[in-house]
C-alpha cells in the first residue's frame, strides 16, 4: 500500500502544480505572440499581381483573369480585406477590390 501524504505535502504538491500551470500558460502566450509577430513580418504577396487584361480575348481569358485577380486579392490579407473576428477570417473589402481592379487598367476596353 502506498504511503499517505500529509496535508502539508499535499498542499506543497498542489502549489507546485498551480505554479507549473502558470508557467505553461505564460510560455504559451509568449509562443502565440511570437508566431503572430512572425506572421505579420512575412511578405503579403503570396500570389503575383495579375497582368492587365485588354478585353480583346475571349471569355476563357476573362475567367482566367478574374480567377488570378481573386487569388491575388484574397492573398493580400489586410491590404484588400477586412478581418472578421467572429469567424477568424479575412472578408473581402469590396470597395478596395473595385479600386484595385480599376487601377490595373483592366477596364479600358469598357470605355467608349
């Protein structure tokens, strides 16, 4: 049969456990902060900015351009999107997307 602990020994074990949980929590918070800082310092352009599209090609090229633009805009995170804390995702900021696509001079084909 195992030896029984005295109340003082039990208290010391409990205090040690509480201390270790506090240290673990502190270390985890530091790790999360380091990961967030590292993620914020990474280059934001994971996808190349799409080339200009003059509208002279067919619908297949138009769909390719739109797919490339969407991938680029979604990958730009905060530059083109707004953070939604309720679902922990970047949501597209449509006015920024519109300005960006107009600034690519992709809509010159639509002008008279």
